[in-house]
């Protein structure tokens, strides 16, 4: 390279650096004025030519409206910024503010984060920005921590201790004074609460609020996953005690207020390990030739009264949590597995939707009513499936009739534009110590679909009953389960991606046409190596279903009105729906929409957290399962591509691991985010999403829930 070229390149680099340093000085001193001499002194620039260059740069920043000239040669930052509030987000190693008002993302330099962590609500001072550059700011106040408790491993010295963390929210270890250890020992997992974090201190100070147990112990690890997401892992004793005092209370007086359905054939169908039976179906032939199908739901709100401590705890939890090896119930077990659970041969108080249906599965009439029921039989899904497949077994006539009607309902739903996301779920056989011994895949069969179809019908009917009142009546505030239309950009990106596998997708037109195209694609990939990848990406291209008082309909189910009424033992929104139904049936006024929208938002947030915890527990068990298979070779499919490596899902057991980019040492690879691939600079070798690849299991890190693969 010639001297001239090198010198012009160096000037450009210097200019970029100088401008950065100058803008920092002005942004950090928004009230002060500076001339070129003062700036030069602050930057320790003594050369006259460089000082003149500084003066030139100040006038360039004036032209860009970053600076204003207060008097000849004296400049001040053009403080158009002021203060803004929002939430902290991280992208890779960079920190940003997502403003509450929906404005442009603001970059926060690492030294200006003021110890703000992921999802914290903060106040930021906006620096003046140069034209065409991303806004930049500094955190001046942490309004609300998203999380103030952290899980990690204790490292105890003679006079103090540290909690070492390994998560993306906080990378600094937490200092713990000796008197705040709460009996914790080196190597144990613990929950620590932040007490203080001085502006200039590298480490925050905290105290141990719970010792979870020894690292590697199954209970410890499952509790640690829950604690990481801020979810409860034990039940408060006073709430349990309050629940124990509740009596089933099925008195003649209570029965007299309800429709008595105890003489009608009724049964539950649930997973084999279930204990909380929310729902039951009943069936009988009416004199007019129609079928009466009863969808009976545990009358939880009869027992859980507003303002009770059980109600407060249930509302806060908002959902039961299903980890690989356990259920953490929303309500105390005396209620969830006892009084409310629709166990066989026990009288139960229920809230029901009673349908009169013809042989074409057309609803001729429905009634939403409080009932008393008694289940004749508890079926597992496998037992009910055997009856459907063989035509033999207990209550075969009822099951076969309900299955036939459900299939017609399902067909109609898909004709209207519903989408069939019947994903295969990964499950583990677990030994008595919680160790996974084998992997199996759980599929939706006819028995599952039969129950699902009648629950969908009940939920849709209840939502329509309130959301679409008679002529001249205004709909009252209600809790809906809504699912927005897909984001067109995401759907188009997905359609472009699947073309490389030879698949086509319709992305415009009527809902039924687009949904039909998605369903055809999902059918076509069944049994193919790319099935799981394409199903995952299809789901990611969809909006998330949430709870809201503002009804948008449910795109995925193709329903104009939909709610959750059928699982009040394990979901708080269903309890909300039961309460509103009862209130409005008694002629009550519409509730405050803003207040109930907050309840909906909380329930949606908690559902997402519970789902994240469930995925983390599956990931932990996958890593534990694969830790016995180090050095073994497996076929896989590239399931994710990032700038730091390639994610690979093994075809045999759907466990996912990563090949770090540093281990691809045959070339220098760069990330092409538009085409989901890594490309080698010299040899142009490509690793692309969906490619088949053979890998060897290199490492299994349980602390990070991370599998490392190498190319085989």
C-alpha cells in the first residue's frame, strides 16, 4: 500500500474517532459551551494543524445541527433530546432502549447503562444525535427492575462469598457479605436478592434468600429453573392451610340451585399422569332425536372467593407450570387434585355448556348453566384411543358418537380457515432420581382431538354468548383469547425460505385460502427430515395468542369469538371468565375494561414465563440425556444460524446443540442473515438453515443447558 493511501485511510480513521470523542464531550456536558481550543486541550491535542482540524470538525457538526453556535467560535450541544422512558433490550453484546412511546430504538453505550439489566424499566437522557445516525442516550434512573432475584452457584471464602451467574440478564457475579449467606455453602445453588449496586462498583451486593440445594440434584435444578424465571417453586403454608379448611359443600340446598346431571353418562379423558381433571363430557339421546353433549367444567370460583388469599395467590401465579417431571399447580392441591378435580364416582359442582346437536354436528340450541355431575369413568387418552380404534370397551357407544361428531366439527373448522398445528412433542421417560432414560414423541391422536374439539366448541360458544349479544344490546367487557393475523413480512420471508426445499406457500388472499395453503404445507412435510424445522418456522411466522378484553378474533382457529372457559383449575383467565359469566347472568353491569385488561396482560405475561421455564426444563433434560453420549455421532438438520455458530437438531431424538463458529477452522466464515447461512470467505462453503449435517457430541454443559457439537 502506498504511503499516500495509508495516510488518507489513517486520517479517515482519526476523523471518525475524533468526531466520536468530540460528540461525547458535548453530550456529557450538555449545559457547557466550548471553543476549538478548549476541545483540543480536553483531547490532549497540541499540534496546530490538528487544532485547526478540530475547528473544522466543530463547524461540520454545526452544519449537521448537532451543535449550535452560541457566539462566534463558541459551541454548545443542540439538546433536542430531553428524557425518555422505556425498557432495556439486548441484541448480542449491545444494549438498547425500547421507548414506551413506540419511537426509534436508542443505543446505550456499555459505560452509560448505569447497571440497567435486560427488561428493566428505565429513564434515559437522550443525547443530541447527528443526522442519519441512530439516537444514543444514557440511563439516568432505573425506575423498576424487571428482576431483583438471581440464581447461581455459591463460592464461599473465609469472610465473604460470591454468587456466580451464567445468564444473559446479568454477567457480573454478586458479592455476598458473610452475614447474608443464610447457611449457603460452596457449590450449592441459591437464590440471591439484589440489595445495592453502587454506580462505580463492578459487582452488586446481595443476600441469599433461599438455598436450593446441591448442584446437579434434580429437585435443585428444577427449582433453579423456576427461580430463574421468577416463578414460584413452593406453596405458601398459609395458602395451603386456607385451602384445607374448604369443604366440598355439595348440600341439598346447593344441588337445588343447579341442573342435576348425575344420572347422565359422564367421563373424563386426560393424560395418564394427570391428577387435576378440569373437564368432563356427557352424552345422551334426547326424545327429539338430537344429542345432548355436556361440556362440564370444574366450578372453581364457587370455592375460590374474590379477595381470599387463595384467590390472590392464584391470580399472581395465573397458570400451572408443567416442567418435564412435575406440575407446579396454580391452586393448592386440596383444590386442584381434590375438591375441584372431576374424579370418578364423586359428586362435583360444575359449570357447564349443554349442547343440543344433530347428526351433522350442527348446534341447534345451547345452555350455559351451573350443574352438579358425577363422572362414571376416568379414561386416559390411550384407553379412549383404543375404544375409537377397536370399537370395543367401556362406554363405547358414547365415545364413538362423540368421536364421529368431533370429526365433523373439526372438518368444518378447517374449511373455515383453521390451521392444524399438531406438533410432535418431545417427552422423556424419567427414573426415580429424575434422570432421563429415553426419549419418546407424543402425538395428537383421535382421542385428543375429540376432547379438543368439544372444548373449542364450548370456549367459542361462551365467547360468542357475551361478545355478540342480541339486537340492540351492547357487548359487555369480557376476557377473550385472541390471535392476530400473521405479520405479512414474516409470512413472506417464511415463504421465500421454504422454496429452497421445493415447497410453495400462498401468502395473500382470503383467510381460508392462506390457511389452506399452510395446512397443505404442514401435511406435505410430515415424516420429512425438515418437518420439525418448517413447523417451528411456521409457528414463528404467526402472532402469539394472548388474553385481552379487546376482541380481534382467533386467526389460528378461524373463530370470530374465542375465550378460555374450560381449564379453571390451571388457568386464571378461565376463572375470570366464570366470574363474568355468573355476574352477567345475574344482570350485573359491565366491569371496568382497563382494570380487566391489566389482569389479561398479567396472565399473558405469566403464560409466556411458564412456557419459557418448561422449555428450559426440556433443554436441561436433553443435555442430561446426551451427556451419556459424548463422542457419539448423529445425523442432524441445521435448525438455526447465528453470527456465533450453527444450531443443529438431531433427527433421532430432536435434541439441539451448537457448533461454535470458532470450531469451523477450515475457513473464515461470515453470517448472512438474509439467507440464514454462514459462508466461507475463501472456499465459499455454505452452512444453511435446513441443511443435513453429521455431528459428534463434544460437550454437555448442564449449568448452561448447552450441548456442543463438532463436525463429524
